[in-house]
C-alpha cells in the first residue's frame, strides 16, 4: 500500500497472469506434434513406458511424464498445451495456447543439414521456420485485427525453445568435432534470434528464450564420447568439453538477446538458464531426491550409463527402472518428469530467468 500526504493512493494491484502460452522447440517441449506428424511409422514415444508416470499413457512427450512447458502451464492455471497438429482433428481448443514444438526439430532449416550431407539422419524437417509458419497460419483464427492481436498477445507468454540442441546433436553424433561445431553456433543463434524478432513483430511482448542444457552430463554423450582420460570429466562425472560447448552457445545467445532488447524496448525478452537450473541437480543429486544419481538413464538397454544405441528405451532389450523419480535422466537423451519439474521451478520461481517473468505464478506445482 502506498501512502502520501493526500492519504491512501493505491492498494496492492490485483494479481495478473498469462491468458495463453505459445511454445516452439524440440523434444524438450513437444506435447505430441512429432507423433501426429507421422514422421516415423512406429515411434517408441507413442508407447509405454513413455508417459507412464503422470499420464499413464504415451502422449508423444519424450519423457515418463510432464515437461517444463506443462509445469509452466500449471503454474498459470492454464491447460496443457495441445499440439498444433491436433488442429486437423478439430477436437482441441487453441485460445489458451498452442504447442508448435516437434521432437527432433532443429533451429536451422533442414536444407542446411542436407547440404552438409547429414540431412539423412534428421528426425523431422519441421524446423523453427516451419513452426513459425504454423503460428502465422493459426494467428488469423485467434485474432482478426492488429488491435485485437495486440490485446490478445499482451497477456500471452511465448516460449522459444529450448531449440538449437539438435543442430549440434546431429553433427556430433556422426563424428563432428567441437571445433567444427563451434563454427555453427553463430548461425544457430542468429536463427533463434530472428525467430524471436519475428514473434515480436507479430505482437508478442513477453518471451522466454531458453539456453541449452549441460550436454556433457547427458547419458548419450557420456556413452558416445566415453574416454579413459579422467581429466576429461568434472567433479560430477560430466564431460567438461561438451559442457563448455553448451556454455559457449548460451553465452552467444545471451549477447544476441541483449542486442534484441535494445531493438524492442517494449518487449520483455527473458533468457531462461536451463543450464544453471539443471546443473544444480547434477552437482548435488541426492539433495534433489535423485538417489540413483543423474547420469545413468532410467530407461535403457544397459551399459555404464544405461544407454545402448541398439536397445534404446522402448526398443527390444530395454526396460525402465521401477521408480523414475530417483533418476534425472529418462532415456539417455531426455530427462525425467522430476528433473523437468526442478528446471521449471527454477524458471517460474527464480532465479534462472533474466529478467524475471512479468507475472508471478498463481499455482504451485
């Protein structure tokens, strides 16, 4: 309450919140688009044990349960975001938000990867520009005039990413070196920033742009790039060079977002520090309830980190652990619901968003 010489001027303002959420990204955010796209005839994410913990069925999420985007929706009292491709079925409502993210998606267009002779391993061609095209197509059904759109999007939260991780995963997994991939970072960052700029031009004013996770702590990287050289690992057992690469990408993204803030001073462009939010539980797993640690996958086909490329989670020869809440890593590539919850809490409640979100959450999760 504010007091002046004239008496009471104003009381605490009423609680404000987001009315809708629009999400873009890859498998860290996909709530069903990849499954609906038919990119693979029988994708394992369409079967249990995927989804077993919360939904008790496979939903197309690359985890045992909810993702960061699901927890953010819960925090603001919004329904889980329907995948954009469910629009064709006509049984979803999109007024409170839509998810455009697709598992396997890259920030850069697929053509770049085909030109570099690694396009044949892409899961999907639904890159960030394709997802933006979907948004533009849908926009006309959400608001009719520029004024209507400005009013509608003023209380919408836009989640840009995590995206970009696959731009590095694909080349890393076919033998690309860190030096070669570093040269790609400016192009990936430029693509993410251009997408963010386009969304602002379309009316977005509150945007979260996510950095990359510490990939050197991921079971797939720990398996593929395992080395007897002890000095290659940090105190938590993560590969130092690959974590340094993630930090390099994130530092370049933060610099680019600072330039974007100067161009669009009216927009709240928020950097989400996925790296910092996740590094906490890699550093102190038992503090966060991960009694089985954070480096070994819950669901897999064996090996030091329970990641076996010939028996990945959901495939013959793999099995899921009895209690996924004791693990941070779900299938060697993606995290468990509990790990995503810790990341989401670090974003919504702080301190891993910079600047903070405009509106406080209205629910705990």
